[in-house]
C-alpha cells in the first residue's frame, strides 16, 4: 500500500450524490408493474394462473431486494459525506497545528538544537520573532529518497546531512503535532545508514530497502508478492528516474479488482477463529469476482445463475466466469477484469459437440467443472476453486475432492463492475468473437442503421427455430417494433414494455427446459433431445435483447452490445449458415435483409429501406 493517500472531499461528495441517484432509480425499478399484473388474468387466461402466482412472488421478492439495496446505497452516501467532512476537519486541524508551531514563549519555530540557524536581518541568530508576519522561514536541507516516503510527504533521505543529529531532536514537537511519533532511542541513531526506520506507533510503514514493488505488482491476483533483488531493473530503473527528477519513487497501485480481492482476504483472515488457519486465496478471489458480478446485475432474469472458477497450471492462474443461459451469456453494462475469461471463448480447442452438451445444464458450476476436466486431459492444469450463486450438487462436490467449493454466494459491493476502467473489458471483448471488429467499424452517423441491420438479421435467424405458442407473440412484437423504426416513426412506450414483459415470460419458460445433471457422472454429459427446443428459446431471447437495445440512444457501446447478442445467435455452432448476408452500411440508405415469413396469422408490412440519421 502507498504510504500516503490523496483524498479529495469533493470527490467523496460527488460519489455520495451518485449513490443517492442510484438508490432513487433502484426504488423506481423495484416497484412492481401493478397495472400489468392486474390485467394478466384477462390477457393470458386461467391457464396461466400458475405463472401469475410465480410472477407475484417474483415481483414481491424483487421489491424487497430493491428496497434493501437502495437503503444500502443511501447508507453509503451518508458515510461518504461524513468521511468528506472528517477529512476537511482533520486537514484544517493539521494546518492550524503547523501554522502555530513554535508559539510557546521563548521557543523559536523549528528549533533545531545543534543545527546552525541563519540570522535574520536586524536580529540575532536563534531569536524568535514576535510577529509571524515578519518571520523568515528556516529551511532544512533538501533530501533525496530512493525508496520511501515519510509522513510529511517528503522523501526519506539516506544521504541527508547527519552532523550532530541535526533536525531530529529539535523537530520532535512538530512531528508530534502532526500525529507522527518522532524517532527515539535506537531509531534516532540510524540517521546515516541505508535502512530507513519508522516508529511502531507512527502508522507509517518503513520504506523497502530493495526498491521492490508493493502488493499486486506482479504474479497472480491475490497471491503473496515475491521479494525482488535490489538490482532489478524493473524496480530500480523507475526509482532512479524519479530521483533524478527530484521526486519520490512511485509505488505501484493495485487494480480495483486486486484491491477488492485483498479486502476480501483481509476480512476472511480477520473472521477466522482457527489458529494457523490458512485462507484459500483462490476461493477468496472467486467469491470476490462472483459477488461483484451479482452486485452489478441489477435485474437478473428468472432462473439465471452464475459461477466462477480458478484453475492453476504450468502457465499460471486462470479465472473463468459463466452463466447457465445459452453459451455463457453475459448482460450488457458489465465490465470485467481482463484477467477473466470464459469457457465458451472461440479460441478454446474443445469440440463443439462437447460444449453443446453444456448449454442446457441448470448448474453453471457443472459447466466449469466439465471445462476443467476437458482441459486437464491436454494440460496439467487443475481446478483449485469453484463458487456458484446457486446450490452445488453433492455429487459434484464428491467428484472434486481437491477443489475448494462454495455455493449460494451473494452480492458484494467492494468492486463496481458497471463502470469501465483501465484493466476491464466489455462482454464483446471477453467473448473472443472474430467478426465483431468489422461490424463495429462504422461512422457514428451509421451506428443506428447498423444496429437495425443486426436486429433484422438476428430476428430472421431466431424466427427459423422451432415455433410454439410461447414465441409467436414475441416474434410479432419484434416485427412491429422493427417495422416502426424502419419507417422512422417513434415506437410507443407501451410496445417496449410489452416486449420486456413477454421476454420475462419467455425466461420463465426457458427455466423449465434446463436439465438437472446431478446424477450424471462428471465427463458423461451428452446432448439432450430437448437441446434444440431450448436453443431456439435462447435465440428468441437474444433477438429480443437486440431489439430492446434499440430503445436507447445509439452509442459505440450500444453497438458493441448489439454485436455481442447478434454473434450469440449467428456464430453459434448450431445456428447453421445464415442465408441473408449483412449489407454494407454507408452514408445513404441501408438495405435490410429479407425477413423470413412471420408465424401464421401475423401480418407484417413495411418498407425495406432503413433511413439513416442523416436522411431522416
């Protein structure tokens, strides 16, 4: 950790305002759709009474969870405001203590004992001026530090003048006034050596004598950093450069993900009541990531579960994340650390028939265990930790006796994955698709047109799947929205809401099609006969997602999210070849692929030219 932290109270207050805004938005989101629920029996009939009961239970639980989350944001905002006030108060008190140093009668400011003091004009040496406005400051010799930073913010020098112990005994009062204990005894004697010292009560860590990096400078996330030699060019080179510039050596800052893992490890160590108990760092890491994902996903679809695993092998550590929706679907607005990968990545050398058997599994932890088994056959990597947001079957635990396992993991708010920062990637970059770079390479004025093209293509591909009563209404809604947008007309808000509600109902239907494989041995999964029907439902949901993304403003990120959902359909190994090709997007009109015929009884009309923002 750095020896000093720069905190701006204004930043804390801005964060408090953001938390309050999030709390307000969460409360509005958590409110159940009373009108829609009231009209549900008239719309879907008595045959859907079981679904109606489940929906009431779902919205009631969502409201309670939302209110609890909003209260937590309000409490965080209050804590941030109090912290900002405390920082300002302590800062003012520290400044006052410095400004009034040496005010005692007969004591000159910064009295130095044996150190020489330059006389002031019209006065004598070591004479204390009666008025601070006319006092001349007494400057200490400048110091240069290769490694450490003292409490005062100046570099701790190993080459500073040491004659007579200058500037140590005399400055004790000033150091104590700033909350830093002055060196005493043996500490005060070490003023010319190469090893810096710090009082045990000072709260300031001694600078590393070898110039090595701080925590998380290298190696695996959450692992204990290795000690480096003092001659390491990676550490001494940067320090030498900064010393030449007259500044202190910069200590490496951990990434937000590494900091969250370290905080989780500290909590795990603090709550342990077993002597010499060893904390499983991989398990802590997996729980920290999964908790952050659950906290970032505000509105998880019905039945969606997540799992995280950590694998270790000769090539190092590997962190994997997946869900039980399709091929590890990830929601929009999730920005994950770039150390994370997915078992569904395109570059993984695993047969498509093997991964196809994983798609309908209800337990995402089982998917990660199957992936680890498949990889272990080709490498020496092993599964060291496995966590899930849902329950993990006892048979899976028995099959992994050497793996640290935890289930029913809840959200954790140490790490915010909703905001992109350095070292994070969105779901498109994580997926490993090869085609997206050409799909997103369009001018800003053509983003909406490209999104419409992708929406039509996804709608066309999904409509070729198995048709049922569950999807006929959804396809009709998508067709109406796309035709309206294609005509340059604003889509009514009610139509957007109807599509969202229909997609939620489709998620409930998808849940009933997933397979419980607890009785199947690890490595014995085979493609189920119902896999095609479940895959068709997942394609429908991805097509719905793309259309719903059109409700927002066209941005680069919305285009990337659209491409991700589009590739989840058209790049799926079981999707087959898509007859309609993606037309080029220019500054003029864009020709939309021909849409396959709608379900029986649905009339679709509309022109086949999408106006771009320039022509509309």
